[in-house]
């Protein structure tokens, strides 16, 4: 498999940020990981912060792309919510390191890059809110605050990166199924 150098650098940074944390990882650490001189690394990246911004941006946009298509399906809100939960679990458990960097380290960005990521995360959240709001408006879900309900579901789903173990007793699908039952059970009329 051919990997371009920028992608190799990004993957190395993800591994290091996940293992050591963003602040504890130096540009030299990243350069060493991909067998480049520190000065040569700057041919591929502008700065460590720009690299984190690109990693976080790719990650959150990856989450959003598929969810947007789920939101627009001509299906019940409960069906779309189940698909959204499974989609989210698939990404989180498919790349726990990337998710860790997104959910933990992206908040360490300086003001403007941080605003960019927060805006993308808000857009992602709005997809969840739309599904829940559709369900409430259709009488499928109990009346309430769709944003608060979406935040509750997404918060629980996001926390999986902290405890998920690929060698555990439950598969990602089994965990996602359980979360669907748990959340939908509390929301259905």
C-alpha cells in the first residue's frame, strides 16, 4: 500500500499525540517517527498546531459525511438514530487513536483553529439534533429538548473511546445495539 508522506506524518502524529499527548509530543518526535530531519518535516507541515488542526478537521468531517446522508434518508427517526449510533461507533472503534486526538487534543488548539473545529463539531451535532427533532415532531419520541437529547446520546457515544477494548467481550455492533436500546427505550413514546 502506497502512503503519501503527509499521511504517514499524520498517522505518526496521531500515534504520538494519543500516546504522549499533544503538548508532550515535539516536532522532533514526529520527525524521528517518520525518519526525517526536523527541518525536512517542515516541507510537509507548517507547524505542529497546523498538523493537529488538519487531523482533527479530517476526523470530524469524516464523522459528518456519512451522518449527513443518514439524516436525509426517507426513514423513521428511530431508524435513522439507530444508524447514526452505529455509524458513530464504527468510526470511534475503527480508529480509537484518531478519535482520542479529536476529542481530547483538538481542544488544545489556539483560538482560531479551535473555532474551526468547534464549528465543525457543532455542524455534526446539528445532524443529531435534526434526527431527534424529526422524531419529536413526528410523535415518535417523547417531547423535550432535541439538542439536550442529542448531546446526551452523543456524549455517551463519544466516551467509548476512553474504555473500548477491541479484545473485550463485546463487539462494536453489540455495544452500539445496546446503546440504541438504551437511548431509544428512554425516548420512544
